[in-house]
């Protein structure tokens, strides 16, 4: 503990619990979930960092820092030390950030709309990664022949008693691979006892969203089993807010 820094209190540790659940996050989603303003969030994070429970990783100039739970922080939050992300490089920063924003969206929406299970309304990326039953095999054809691979979702949410995978799509996948994934979800969400209740995609832009709608139709996925949401669209009632938007406006968007 660095000199002059107060040890983390109960509220700081509550914030640590959420951060440990998601693994890594910018400060803004954490503050939104906890109901902290900027200065309060900074103070709580400063205490956690000083205690060695969280580390800051500066991102690209102007994008702030990514908060990553440490092995010690994971243990304090009730997880194994191996739960903590080992490393997050430049190529994975954006995905980690938007998974955190999507987790905050799911958390806030769960408080008002998705209350089927008060203990487990959504699953974080870390919970999917370390959990069982999320990885499934699928195949697809491309110019090299038949590819047989596995895939797991980024997050998931419980809706009407069914697990619904949530995919954070920041880049457009090759059409053949995307078609294979969507056909996999079509099979897993069909029948009288489906594995999933459908799939939700959170798309980074209209270019990706249009591809998802196009390939989804070819795969046989239709509403309500298939939904594409905007990553950054205030007009969309289910949007994920932009990192620098004022907290009041973010709260309004998440609570719609």
C-alpha cells in the first residue's frame, strides 16, 4: 500500500467484485454500474490499484486506461488467481472495452427488464471462458475445403428461462465462417428443448450489421431468435453507450 492512500473499503470491494467478474474494463462502465461519478470512481480505483488488486494499462493516446483485475484481486473477489487475465495486448483492447460496456448494459438492463433469475441474469466473458457447455463445434466450406472448428460466445444473458449468447462483433468475419457460426446458432436454438433461446449480436457499425442480417437470413435465423443491436446508437433502446458520453445520458440509454 503506497503511503497516504486509504485502504479499499466496502464500496471499493463491491466495485472490485464487478471488475473481477468481467476481468477488464475502462473506468466508465465500472462507474456506471456502481453509480459513481468520475471523481468517486477515480478514488475507488486509486485505492484498488494501490492495494495491488487492480492494475492500470494505458491504451492508445486519448483512450484512457484499461483496468485489469490482478491475481490478488481475483482471490479477494472469490475467484482463483488464474481467473485474472494474464495479458491484454493492443489487438484485444477494443474487444475487452466493448465486452465491458456490453456487460454494464446487461447488468443495468437486468435490474429492470431481465429478472427471470435474480442470481444469474447474465454471464461475463470470463464466466463464459472458464465455464462449461459454452463451446460448440461447427463446420463451414471455404476455398481451402471443409473447416471444422469450435466457437463460444462472448457473453450471454438469461431471457425467459433460456440462455441467449451475446456476440460483440467489432470486425466483419469472412462470410463462410460467419455463415457456419449462424447455422450453428440456428441449430442450437431450434426444437422443443433448445440449448439456447437465440443469439444477440452487438455490431460495431452498419457495415457489420448489414452483413449479419444478410448472412443470418441465409442461415435461417429470424426474429425473435436473432437480434442485431447497435454498439453506439442513442436512438436504439438497447444500445451500448459510447465511452465518453456523459453518465446521465448513458444511464438513460441503458435504462430504456
